[in-house]
C-alpha cells in the first residue's frame, strides 16, 4: 500500500528531524486533515528552532485565526513581518501586513 503524503513526510523526518521545510510540510498536511491544533504545535516548534523560517508565520497566524485566537494571530503576523523586513522579503512582508490589516478590519 502506498504511503500517504503525511506518512511520507514522517518517514523523511526520521533521517532529518530538524529539517525546517519537512516540519513545515508536515504541519500543512495535518491542517489538511483538519488537525489544526497539531499543525500549530508543529509550527510553534519549528519557529522555536528556526525563527527565520518565514513561511511558517503566515500559516501559523491563519491557524490561530481558525481557532479564534486573534491576539496570537496578530502577534504571529507582527513577528513574521519583523523577520520579513530583516530579510528584505517584500512579498512576505506584504502578505503578513495584509493579514494583519484584515484582522483589524
């Protein structure tokens, strides 16, 4: 039987448990099966290890929004925007600022 994407990523993580992209991908797979709390847990752990993994901030903020944790979402977007500015990543900065703006609306 073929492994699901979730299982494939879990297998890859066995040899590279600290791989930021694989941990990010695993979180997205959990969100796809509606386990948003597990996705949040994984993204929080990822950012604790690698605060510069920019893509995680937007997703984490969105998951907080899904659970009606507006303050955590705002804080996450703000932290991500700060990292995006340091990295001079205008696209990510724009997306994070737009997410913030939408929350404040």
